[in-house]
C-alpha cells in the first residue's frame, strides 16, 4: 500500500490523545482507533495510564484552545508563564487601553481601596492626557510621506504614541489572552494558577478548571449551517477532576523567601546595567543563586557572589529546602540551570512583558516592585509632557506604599523596572537579538536586544559578529 497522510478534524482533546496513544500501541489504522475510541469511555484509560502509571506525555497528544477575557495584566503574566505555551495577548502597543478600567483586588479594605483607586485613576488620567501631545510631537517629527494614505499614517503614529503612553499603564489593566496548549500543559497551568500568591490568579485557576470540566463553546460548528451538531462533551473532564494547586511550588517559594530574608543580607542592591551577561558559575552555585534571585530584588551578580562564598553545606541546605515536599510535580523552574549565557536584565515592565513571550530560554523574574524606579521615554520631554508623567508615577507609588506586596504589584506601572534573568543558548541570543532589535520593535526592548549582542561580543566576539542585529539608532518610525 502507498504511504498515506491523514489529517484529522479537531476532536475533544482527551479523546484525541486516547486515540493517538492507542494508535501507537495497536496494529489498527487511525480510522479503526478513532471508531474504537468513539465507542468507549476515555476515563478508565486516563485514570490508569495518565494518573496511575504516570504516562504524562500522553496528554501532549490532545490540545485545547482557551481564551481568558478581562483578566489583569498581572494575571495574564501568570497565564503565560508556561514553558510549552502558544498564544497571543492583546497588544498594549497597538490598542487603546484608555477606558478599560482596572482590576480592584477585593481583599483591600475600604481605606486601602480608596488609596488604590486614587493611584490607578491618576495613571489612567495620565494615559489619556499624555496621548495628544505625544501624538502631535510624533507627527511633527515624522510627517506623512506623500505615498502613505492618512489612515495608515494615523494608525502608525498612534502605535508609536501608545509605545510611550503605555508607560503609565498599571498591571491592573484588563487584557485578553488566547492560548493553544496541550492538556498536559493545561493541567500544570491550573496547578500553577491555583498556587499563585494572588487571589485573582487563584480564582482564574478555579475558572480554568471549571472550563475544562464543561463542554467548550462550539460556535464554529453552530455557525456552519450544514455542520452536524457536535457532541456536548466536556473539554477535558478527567484532567479537570485531578488538577490540584501545586502545593510544592507554593511551599518551596515560601521557604526560599524565608531563607533569602535570613541568610542573604546584601543591603542595598548594587547599581546594575540594563543588560549584564553574568560570569559562569559552578552548577550548584548557579542553581542556589537562581533560587534565591527569584525571591529577591538584588542583581544576580551580587547574589551569586555571596552564594559562591558560602560553605557547601549551606548551599546544599538551600537545595534540600527547594527540593523538599515534592510529589508528582515538576521541579521548580529555577532548577533548569546549567546555561552558559545568563543575562540579568533590569528593564521597564512593558518591554519585559514583550520579551516574556520568548520560550526557548529560561526566564526567572523577580517580584514586581516600585523599588527600582522607572524609565522616562525622551519623547515625553520633547512633547512637554514629562512633568505630568512624573506626577502620575509618583502618585501611583505613593498610593502603593503600605499596601501588601500582592496588591501593590497591581499598581506597578509598565514604566517601572523589573529584574529578570534570561538563561539562553546561543541560538536564542541570536534569535532574540535579531528579531527584537528590528525597526518595528519597541525602543525599550530594541535597546535590550542590542545590548545582549554587545555583551556577548565582549566574551565571544566571533559569534556576536554573526548576529545581524539592528542598532537602536537605525529608525523607521512609520513602519509597524
Ligand atoms: C513586532 C512584534 C509585535 C508583536 N505583537 C504581539 C501581539 O500583539 N500580541 C502578542 O501576544 N504577541 C506579540 N508579539 C510576540 C510574538 O507573537 C511572539 O510571541 C514572540 O515574538 C516570541 O516569538 P517566537 O515564538 O518566535 O520566539 P521564541 O518563543 O523565543 O521561540 C524561538 C523559536 O524556538 C521555538 N521554540 C519555542 N519554544 C521552544 C521550546 N520549548 N523548545 C524548543 N524550541 C522552542 C519556536 O517555535 C521558535 O522557532 C509580537 C512580536 C513582535 C516582534
């Protein structure tokens, strides 16, 4: 018989995974497997192979499309914080966020809520107030080319203006995220969301679990007049039933916070450049430093310096603490150590949010804070809007003072700095430097992408020269 290639229409993910798993273990054709699976309950198979035998990779064979609407940017970051994740989020570079409102954490007291509102309102008022002068200044600087229609020109200029005014958007601003993930990732994601330190994110975990246990929205088949009605099956009932909060992660991060507070007395964080390609360390030092970096506000270099002077016993104590209490959960992501190219980046939250989307690297972000200060795009001064910007940023920081870190984080504006480690292989440095330095990119991450190439050049000049990155001074503001 000649070889055949058979594409299958989408089907419920647990069924798809069951059919493909059965296909790999029986002489049947895929058609026979599908017929068999259609007539049999998948539940027993899942209970036995996935949960009892621990064949987790079976769940990679079924995929689900899930959308999250009107969640805060902070929650969206947690949703996207999965290594094997495909998706898109609403763009703060191309969409107007002026009148969307913001997430108000219900755990705030009345007095705290009033303060929080004052901070958030000041930021959104600034977003609306800053846009016209910034847009005007951009039009002066970059007049419309004769061959560009006004509509396209207006959209391009607006996008560049959003690049600037988004600096005042707080992490409380609502957004939408659409994802396509395997149900293996979905189960882990539910566990991570349920264990996050934010009630909104935990609630999202419950909602995701409920969505997995219910039949999915089947609008597409209903829209097709001739399509047969699809069976109203739950999306992934067995996984939804078993999904649990990842207690191991929750506990381990709490213990690490304690260890960091007690053992890592580093004083004021040392000044750090935008991008620091940190020295290589032995694996144990790198792992311990990374675990503590995740719960700290200090530069990696400072933490690794201290950890490398600790006794081996003390380092092993941290490793034991971070390994303890694990059942079938994966190790904390900070154990994904052993990279030779580690960039410690201190950049604006908005630009980091864009870089967060790169998955072929290990990212370790520190908690959001007002402590690192904020960036000021030069265009604000050119547009005569810098004072209004600074005022809104100061009002937000003052409003956040005294709030618990988990609620203050919502008020952190995109212009404030966040510290994040990017552990990469050379191919990813090449990819990110080339892609993110391009003229269509945001000026903030363009600079980071360029600095990554430069930092690499100091250590591996030949490899850095081979990266076709675009210098930040090459601009084309009317291209998107
Ligand atoms: C100008 C611009 C505008 C954008 N606008 C938006 C927007 O509006 N909304 C939005 O949500 N995003 C937006 N993005 C982000 C974009 O959609 C991507 O998410 C982001 O650029 C990461 O791209 P990537 O998937 O190619 O890179 P990476 O995730 O870094 O992947 C690099 C390569 O590795 C592969 N890979 C990924 N993960 C793994 C893995 N675990 N193991 C091995 N290989 C892997 C990928 O398939 C790819 O080939 C924008 C990006 C740019 C540059």
